[in-house]
C-alpha cells in the first residue's frame, strides 16, 4: 500500500511540474474524486516533508529522478557511475517508504 502511495505521489508531482492543462472533462472528474485527491495531496505533502529530511546529495538524486532525468544524467551530475545512481535511487525509494510509514 505504501508503494502505491509513493508511486502516486511521484506521478502527481511529475504531472504538477508540467504545464497545467484544464478542460471541462478533467474538472468534472476532479469533482467526482475530491476525497481521493485530498488524500493524495496529503500523501504528496508528507512526501515533500520526508524528502526535505534527506541529506543534500540524496535529496538531489530524488529531485533529479522526479524531474525525469535519465540515470546517466543523474550520474553525470553527481560524478558517479550510472549503476551507482540506480542503486542509490533504489535504496532511497526504500528509505522514503520507511519514512512515509513513520510520518503518515
């Protein structure tokens, strides 16, 4: 369940960073699922708080990952190998999951 919450929060974060587009159908859909959206917003808020708790390098990795940067670019920016960037991100996902459980 926490993995679903984390993935949902990441997906919503990615969508919010792109240019917002609205149309009547999306607005109607939003009204129907207002409760779900409030829960997701709370999860996103918790995720932001948890990300802020991370050390600078780990926070940078998560931020670049959420910005859809490929692992190659993340590795280049941090001066590490691509494999190391993947390993660090997988470990960070586990860490974020644990922190989300504590702060939810």
